[in-house]
C-alpha cells in the first residue's frame, strides 16, 4: 500500500511541474551542500572577526551537524538500498543528478538538519522561516525531479530534523556540564 501511494504521489508531483521550473528546481537541489557549508563558514568567519566564543560554538554545532549528516546519510544508503524511482518506473523521467540508493533523500536530510540547527541556535523568526522554506523547497525538488520517492523525502525530513535537534542539545548539555564543573 505504501509503495502504491509513494509512486502515485511521486507521479503526480513529477507530472504537474510548473512550466519551465526544471532549471530552478535543479538549482535548488544542487544548492544544498553549497548553502550548508557556506552558512557554517559564514558563522566561523563572524566568530573569528568578533572573537566570540558563543558564535564559535554555534559554528561547531553546524560543523558537527554536517559531519553527522554525511555519516548517517551515507550509512543508511549503504545499509538500505532502494532503487531510484526512474529506474523502477520508466515513466518517471530523471531530471537531476542522483547517486546510487534512493533511501533516504540525503539532500532533504541535510537541508532539514541545517534548518533545524539554525532555528535552534539563531531563533530569529526570519532565519527560521527562511531556513525551513529552503528545506521544503529542497525536499519538493527531489521528488519533482524524479530522483526520490515521497517516503525517501519523509525519512530525510525526520532524520534530518532529529540530527538538527540532537547536536545542539548535546552541545548544550556539554556546555552546561562543563560550566557547572568550572
């Protein structure tokens, strides 16, 4: 049943693209790692220029989020191999680059991990809205471009959100524990 729903939703999204949106969707999809690294690097540069230990800690949170995302995403793809939709269903056209395993959507996982972490460490409304809007566009683009099933993207959303929450939480516990013992 889930498999049928998965392909039905994917087929609808893939066949109801906004006209001339493929290049924009490809750009959004391809922006994921560049934007994630650029944001972390920007926070690092701000911490260096302001000599702020707090902002350096925020950079470390983002860096660890990215490292954990890479490990978890690639680990799950190696353990849970799933053919890409365009391989299993020839009527789904591959409109973007795609690696081997479809599960989970690594782009979506990364985007939601970064959006969650950014929202927790920089809780300004503009940052939260922008970060999650970008993450949702990344998720949508992966399905619309025919390279992921909705369940791949949902897994990416849940796992990414968890990583984006757990890393800042661990840093907070470590910082508070360290502070209590000094």
